[in-house]
C-alpha cells in the first residue's frame, strides 16, 4: 500500500515518511510549509489558505499513487477544516485526532504536550467530544519543536526544557496518560517514557491500522 504523508514542515513530513517506510509501506509526501514558525503563523492567521494548500497537496499525492493519506501533524489537523478536506480527497484520510477520539473513552484525565496552544485546544475539543467526562490539561511547546527541527540531541532537549518536571506535574495533577500531541515529539519519546509513571500515547501505529481498515 502506498501512502501519502502530509505534515506541516519538511522535517516532520520526513519523520512520517521514515516511519511508514519502516512499517513496510511505500510513500509519497507533501509538506505544507518551510518551517515550524511559518506553519504556526499559517495555522493561526491564514487557515483558509493553508486548507487549500493541504487539499492540493493531497490531490497531488493521489495522482502519484497514494491509496490513503497519513496526516503526520497534530497542529495541522486541528487548524484546518479536516471534514472539508476529506470530502475533497478521494481516498481515506487519517489524522492523530481520529485516534484521540477512540482513545478518549479509556481515560478520565489526560495530559497533552502539543506544538502550540491552538493544537492543544483542538485535541481537548476532540477528546471532550468523544468523552465529555474526561478532563484534559497540558502545554503548548513550540520552542521544543524548533529544537527538534534543529536536530538537537534528545537527552539535551529533555534536560534543557526540564520535561521531567513538566511530566511530574501532570502526574501530580492526576493524569491517567500523556498524549504526545505533536508528531515531532516521538523524537524524545524514550526520554519522556522513561521518566513518567503513566502510559504515553503515540498515535502513529493506530493511524496505520485505521488506514488499513478503511482503505
């Protein structure tokens, strides 16, 4: 199965491509912007333009043989009207938000680290839409995204941003699990997982299962 991988920047797009290739899929790809700051600005100030860029990118990947679209970007998924995009694209499209809807029913208190506040809000809205009794709290960490794009070593990022203290505070508040609400963040998944006493949710595998079931 050939997948079209779309994300906000060339870095997380390539992360998505590398991931699906490691799982035995073929891939074509499309990045919606050149950098994390540019993508952040477009998500907040130019949503309609970004939606059209994303639709055109998906259609181009379908022309190049994509049998499903793997949106490897939480913030992009929450910033644009994905229902409109899915109506325009003639193959199955999956986003991390689709997975959070399924996970929401299993937890009462979910913590989230996201790329920005807008993405955090979109994830919260998605989870509460699926499970109104779930409490959602977290942080938007665009500077962390920038460091990952710069290939700063994972342990250095973990230590410099004091992620242990952040995740400990989530546990102290009573979270049942931590969502990696940005597809950049698996870059530091091992460090985060080793330092937290609750499950860490990375939606990547479940997104592939979704595409397989709905192709």
